[in-house]
C-alpha cells in the first residue's frame, strides 16, 4: 500500500527538483509570432503507435502535429517540412479502407509511410498489396541496403532487428520505387529518392526496432532537413505568449489538486499573467489521504501562491452516504 504522504511527497519533490524556473530569457529570444519551428505532419490511420511516433520526433526537438489521414494537401502545403503516414488496423484492399489525398505526394516534401502507410504508398503509385499465406508478428531480421538515402549511414548494419506486425504484404513494387530492405522473402522497405517518398513495413518508432531511432533521425535531418529547434526554452516562450494572448487583461481562477498537471498549469499562468491575476483554489472533498489537504496547501504556499481553500467535507460525505 502506498504511504499516506507518498502522493504529495512526490509532488513536493517534483516542485523542488524543477523549481519551476524558466530558462533564461534574452532580449533577442524569438516570440511566438516570430518563431515557427519546423513541423512534421503525422497522418493517423488509427495506429496503436501513433503517439509513440510523435514522441520519438519530439525527443529529437522537432515539432509534430497529428492529423487525420484524409487531411487535404491544401491544408498541408507550406506548413510542414515532412509527412509521416502511420500504421493502422486496416487492409488497403478493403473497400472502406482509409484513404489519403494523393495530392500530398505532389507537395514536394518528404513522405515516410509506416506499416499501413507503407502499403498505402505502394498501392497509390501502382504497386500491389497481397494477403500472403503467412503473416509476420514480432521481431525479425531485416536485410538493409544501407547505401540508400532512408537507411543510409555508417551506424546501420546490413542486417538489423525490427518489429513487424502485418498480415498483408507488398506484392508488386510500385514503378519508380526501389526495394531497400527485405525480411526473409518479403519487401520491408521501398524508396523513391527522386520524389523523397519512402515506406517501411516495420515499426522504426518502437524499442523492438533498435535501429529505428537512427532511421527516424535520418529521415528528419538528412532527408527533410528539419532543424532540431523545438526546445523546452522556445516551447515555454510560446506557451506564455499563448496564455497572454488568450487571457488578455482578465483574471484566471484555477482549481489546484496538488498534482503535477494543475500545479504546472498554475505556475505557467502566474509566469504569464502575474501573481495578482491568478487565483488558485484547492477543494478538500473529504476523500483525501490523511493530512493530504494540509500538505497540498503547504506545497502551493511554498510556491508563493495565495491559495484559497474550500472545505466541503461535511456536505460531500453526507451526499455520498
């Protein structure tokens, strides 16, 4: 059983370790209007690893935005440095299978398809996708032509482990595309280096593909020429600007539970608006751990908040009973 003070002990440690101190703001720091980090559009096909893809990209200091697969090319043009099409639970041969706007392949920006996205690219460009007599589920060795752009680099071996989870497989490879990786007798990756359009059957975003991070990094920086400038410093600056532009001269009342989310939100509000415009409120609902209410209030006061406390123990318990 968790100790009675475990939850708030964690919150206190979080607050103390981070100290909620903003990075040093310089006179020439770019504002939200001036600074627009390179962004990658992630077109979602219902992928179970969609958020993992976003995480892997963000960890490399590149911003992402997840959008539905059917997003039109006109909504993407001029806004994104690259496009990644995720995996999904469908077959591209299904009548009602998710489709993309084929215009995205004419925008002149790099595209990477993963799993379903890989098969979709092959079909859009005239290749075929077939249901083989067997499927791949789990880690397997992939033979890589590391001289090719997507998987190029001295850090990749000719054979790498990768996670493959698919029932359909590539039959005929689309004209103008080249096979750059195979798993056993199946096509595991294709590329059209002239159009900068690539596809991988395996999942480079997961830990079970040890070389996946190198492939994603290569796609972002060598092929899409993204700049790794989506850092905590400019993300904080953009966040504060967004708060100021949204709230303007109003005051904000924020309910604080003492947890990380509401506490960080309160600190950001205070940084953006000033202490006098932020009213933090903590409600003791009567169902907290022993002494938890007192600890939360003390923690918020230690962060220099004039927290308002509301005790509704009697009314809450009576209603519950």
